C-alpha cells in the first residue's frame, strides 16, 4: 500500500458523511497553509493534543476586533501555519446568499487566505480560517469591496444571528431577519470596538421553537410570541383526523396545559385560550390546521450562556411581551439600559446572567426600570430572608 | 482610511423572488420526502427547499460547487441553516427532481428535516482552537458516519434529536441544551510556570478567574498557586494566563451528556445532564464515543413514545430507569457539587426501584 503523510486523517475520508479532511485536502492543493494545517492536525491526532499557541493580538485599521490571532506552537515544523489567523465575517441575516456573492467571497479568500471556511461559526459569523498577518488588511479591504464587513470578538457585542423567520416560516411571530439587520447596523460601533467586560450576544428566534438557540446561546434572547389566541381551521383539523391522525394521542394528551379538547361526535376541536402557554406543539404537528395568533410580538429573555464561569444558564424571562416594529426603539432602549448597567457593574469576564445572579434579580430590575412580574419566575421565593429598604419601614425612635 | 461599519450584505438582496413576494405570508409547510420542505403561501405560491449535509469546515471548491448547483436549479439562491446544513431554494418545481438527481449523483446527503437526526453543531477542535481537548470535527464525522441513515430518513426516530460536540467545557455550540452532547474534559489540575506567569500574567485577573477560589497569589515568585482540593479543572485560568497549562493527553478525554432541549414544545427547555463522565481520546475513530452515542440513540428510539424528545422520555421514565435501560453505571461523578447542585437532589419518595 502507498504510504501517505496523514494516515490517521485519511481514515476520516472514508464513511458516508461528508469529510472535513477531504475539504482540507482540496484547499491544500492551492494553499500551503491548508497543507500545513493538515500536517499539524495529523500530529495532533497522533499525540492527542492541539498545537496552537495561546493567541496574540492582531488587528486591522479602524476595527478593535473581528480578526483573531492564531499561531502554531511548532512553526519550524509547519512554517505555513506559523501565522494562521481567523477573520470573522458578519454573515447575512438568516444565512441567505446568492451564488454570485459566495463566489466573490471565495475569490477574495483564495487570494488572501487558506480557502477554508466554517459555514458558520458558533456565534453565526462566516469564519475564514487561516491567513498571515500581512494579508489581513488587504483581505478585509477587499471583503469590504464586495460588501462583507467584520463580525465581533472580545468584550464586544458579538455578531447577531437569527432563525429563517418570515422569509420562509409560517410560524414567525416577529421579523427575525429584519430585527437582526436593523440591530446589526445600529450597533456597529460596539460590535467592532470592544468596550465591555466580556462578550454580549443577541439572537432572535421568531417563535418558541427557538431554532436559533437564542435562549441558551445569547445573553439577550428575543423570542417571537403572540398574546391573543391560536387560529384553528376546523375543516383542516377534520381532514387530519379523517386521514388517520390520532388526535387524542398526538395532540390532546400532549398539550401541557390541557387547553385543547376534542369532541369526537361533533368532530370539534376546542381551545381554552387563557390556558394556552404557546408551546408550539399543536402547531408543529398540525401545521395546516393550527396557526400562531395575530397579535404578535416578542418575549425577551436575559442571561443565557455556556458554563464559563459559574455554570450554564438558559435565559430568564425579562419582558413577557414587547411589540416588535421597526425601528425597534423599545428593544434598543432596553439593550442600552442593560449593557450600560452591566458595563458599569460587572467584573472582568462576568456575563450579564452571572452579574444578575450575584446582585439579585430585584436590583437588576430596579436599575433598568422594570417592574417585577409573576411571568419572570417559576415560583416566588421559598426562603424568608427578604431585603427591606429603610424607606419601606417605620423609623425607630 | 478604509470604509468601516457598513455591516453585512442586506439579506433582502439575497432572497429569491418567490420569497420577496411571499415574505411573511407563508401559510404552512409539508415534508414531501426526507430532506425536502415544501412551503405554501397564502397566495398559493410554493417554495421547495432541499437540505443537504455539510461538514461545516468547507473549502472554496465546496463553496463554488454549491454555488454552481444553486445557479443551475435555483437561479443562484441558497442558504445555510443554524445547524450547518445547506438549503437549495427551488422556485420552479420542474427543477426539483433534476436537482435531487444531481445532488444524489454527487453524493450529497439529503436529509435533516423534521423527525430525523440533523447535522451536528460542533466546535473547532484541534483544527484551530487553542483550548481544544479533543477534535470536534473528527468526533462529529465518526458519529454521523454511523448515524447518517437517521439523517437521510432511512431509519425513523420518535422525535427530533440534536447532537452537539464541544472540544472543551466552554461548550460553544449549545452543548448544555442538546439531546446528546459530547464535551471535551480535563481530569488533572493545571500546572503553573511561575517564571513565565511573573512576566506575562496579571495576578489579580488570574485569581479572579477561578470560580471556586482555588487560585491564590504566590507573592514570593510573583505567580499563583492552585489548591488541588478546590480545582474542578474548568480551564478558565488558562484563558487569562498563558503560563498556566492544563492539557494532559493521557488524562484528557470526553464526557457524554443527554436530555437537553431548547424548543418550548410541550415541555420547557432543559439542560443536558451527565450520562458518561469520561471516555479517553481515541483518534482517528473514537470508537468508544461513537458506540456510546449510537447506543443512546438506539435505547431512546426503541423505548420513547412518538414525539418524545430524549429529555422528555427520560423525565417520564425517571433517571434511575434511564441508567438501567442504558446499562450505564451511576457514579459519584453524576452528583453535582457546583453552584446549583441542590436543585438536582430528590426530595420525594416518588422514584422507581
């Protein structure tokens, strides 16, 4: 058998799932950086350890972030990845592209970088994977010429992202792509010039199915909801049932608040609207018959994040309902109040959810001028250690 | 001075005419075959979307190939999904089957829609991350080589199943809320290079980075010390002080977590919980990881009721029964001892033997 330079990685060209190793090899035909990336990765597979140094600051004119330094710890062995920096490019809202736009992107990246991409990174950016320091500025300049700007990095508002929304989803309660487009343009300065204690993320999911993973992956999640009532097309319901849909098992028994009932004799589905918590199940399983309401807006959740530092969090309800119409002034004012308070009060590397946990939800609400509401909690406190302010009690003597 | 702060291209310029005309007017959708979505508008207009898998890490050749395909069948319009799939947006139904034929001929895997296991959301790994304990791309590739028939719809599942792989406990990629997550972990405490730390690390920042107060200043050598009894190997100190190293190949590896979800459908979003505390790194195939994930999928598939996500199934049967059915050992490692530990302890006699 012919000996190859990367026997371990070659194993990952087998199998039915598309292979990232084949992708790196395709890029390696044109890019020495991609070739050395593969060679260095083979060593990682052999030694079971990564070979990237701790970082190092790189930059481009006019921006405080958006490019991330990456250096090999074995530059003698792999000189073409001695510098192999990342360029974070702000993706198009909803991840929509044209063939022409993608080809323009590939032309620029083939000219200045490895020809490798993450489509897309965890936060949402197009990740251009690997170039040298001297190519960063011309690369970013030419990306600008084809209409692509940088995303965020460091203690900044990170690149915003969203689900497909009204562009192609019947469940969209808010215009997620438009909100993201509007906020992204409005917040260019704090995206591109880190000025905060740590990262801050905003994502929009247009309904409670949360396809953008907003409640887990963003400090401030905007989730589309409605506050009137589900729309039911009774003829369509009957058609589902006539075609063998087991309405009791798949719908009635699974409604978490028992808001739905089915009268088999009358062939009528009835809804107790005030009991519905908009969980989406009935809409998901009967898309032709049940639809979202018409009085739509968003629930705002705060504090979602991964484990660093004090454990993972899923965002908490902050505003049960907010109308979402351009130019989204109420949302922007809320974001500004929250980020100002957080920037003033957080420790280094303290996300907003951890700051709220440290100082208490009541203090946070007071600072940003919101009233406590029962929708914010699963239950009231069950301990008696209540803080009272001096002005709330009678003065003694 | 170069132009700055102009933002990304306007999404409205990237939309096919059928979407522009029916924006916000979609009425319902169906799944006519695995991997294909058919959206119908109030106006009666129809859009087909054909979803294919990508390895997320792609080359310019891949970008050009999908662009060529989109141009041939979709007037150039395509998009990506939040789970790294590619979607071809077909306005002309006559071009749907020819598109599918070409995708099949080129070995693109069509699937990942509705009741299926969609693409893995994963992180950079050894390919490009400084804090990677494992290679997320490699593990994801092996898992999906094994499970691709769940993606293409050849094997049915009771409900959606989301898999995520993160190369360290930072859990980039919603690992804390996925049906099955694979997360790289350390098992030995970090080592401090005092001489280097005294030169390049801010001591107060390093001390403050520790969530358990395990790090104390060591003024004699202008460095820090780590209390092994308090350190839980989160690696946060290594992110602020490059003189602290935590990588330890023989002891590093991955853990497996189950039962997380984010959709509000039926039940509230759930965190993923620990199923398997440690599996060694075994590249290039990580067979123990792939076997464990496949086993979890199979036990869930054969026991869950229709429509029950992994976490919903486990909540119904109870964790004690989950460990029995999966034949996984329950150990002291499964007992939480961090910030929200007591919220996970049971105060009821309602459990199963």
